[in-house]
């Protein structure tokens, strides 16, 4: 579409020209430890800096559809990981019902749909549910976030046991949201093996952590056939 480059230039000022064709400079996969102790592999487009943060806010609070399209286009750079060979089920972190009613737009759901098309993975948009509104979590410490969200997520419908799940969210701050969602899924026999987010507020890199799923899902480098666990 000829107007997409113009929209991207308007709402993604840090990406112009040929930069739109390549991955963001700080994007990539890393191993993270959630507050619950679970080790997963996480992809992010970069840090929550002024440019990326501004675009996310426009997409969430505008809502500005062009900004949302710009952000979902970043999902094109989530390859180079063995996690997709596992054909995981993609689940967006559910929105707060009151805030969704005001915004009418849920960015993680759009990201999940784009990832499903790209990697040919199943997408369950409403399996993970948040029926009640909670106070805004911004500014809270990790422990307070974890306690505020505990028990807030429910599973709707049936999910095959031993399902492998990749969660999708817009911003990773402390990992509390992903941790509580993973616990809810664990209760029904599913396992969260990874997550895709747009931005990381705090650098969660833990290179010493290794789980069998993380070891299989770390990034591959072109032309390299050595042990993938040695690549960061």
C-alpha cells in the first residue's frame, strides 16, 4: 500500500527510509526470569524509550490506527527462533474491561493475530480472560504488581492439556502480568514457554538461566549450525 510509508513516518519517527525494512536495532530474543521463577524466552522490539513509548501510547490511548499498524508490523522481525517450530498457541494478555470499553482497541490482540498469520500458529484471543477491572499498575513495584494481579486471570473454554503457549503483550515492566497469566494457564495443564512484547521498561536479560524450552528457542544465526544455546 503506497500510503503505509507515509503513515509510518508520521507515527514512527525513529524509522524512516530503508530502516523500515530492517529490524529495530535493539530487537531480539533473550532469556528472562519472571517473578514466579519461571524462565521463558522473550522477544522485544527494544527499550521503552521516547520514540517507541510515544508510538505505543498513540496506539493504545488515541487510538491511532496508523500507530497500531506500525507496531504490529514489527512482528515481522520475530523470526530466527526455534520456538516457532513448536507451533505454540498464541494468547494476548487480556485487556482491562473498563479500559477496553473506553479505547475500543486492544494492541496485544492485533499483535497476536499478526504473529499467527506470520508463523502459522493457532491464536486464542479470548481463552485468557480478565473479567474484573484492577487499579492501574504503572509505578508499582514488582511485588505490588504481582499481588495486585494474582487471581485476576481466568481461562474460558477448554484448552488441550500440555498446550505450549506464547503470551503477547505490549510492554514488559516487571514480568508480573506474564507470571500471573502463566500461573492461570498452569492450573489447566498448559505451559507458557515464551512471550512477545513490543518494549521492555527494565532490562530483564538473564543469560545464565536455561530451561529446555529456552535452550531450543534461542536465536539462530545465519550460516551457524552449532549449539544454539551458545548464542545470545
